[in-house]
């Protein structure tokens, strides 16, 4: 059955972009958005229903830090564990 043009759903903050018309996931979005920053938009055609929609990318950048000393400790600890075996 053909759905009406107004019959769609907007998806927010999903792991994978989904078609607003049929819910089909857009695979390999990371490839499409490679090198793009937060707020980048791409218009794609759904593989399933063939309709056009726009994907808006949200990028969450996370950082971890540690000192050189801490790294050394982890290395020595791993070596000690290894010797015990
Ligand atoms: Zn679709």
C-alpha cells in the first residue's frame, strides 16, 4: 500500500539515520559523512522506498587523558601479571 506523502516520522539522535518515510536504516552513513563536522547535512535517497530525505549529523567528540607515568604503571602491572603465570 502506498503511503501518503505526509505520513512520515522525524527521527532524532539515532545511532543510524533512518528514513522518515519508511523507517529503513541508511547504512554506511559514517562513510557519507567522512571528514564532515557537526551539523553537516546530506540529502540521500532511501534504498527501500526511493524517497529523498535529509540527514543531519550530530558529532559527539570525547577525550581521554593520562600521564606518561600512568601508562608506565599499566605496562609494569601487565608484565607482573604475565610473569606470575
Ligand atoms: Zn524509505
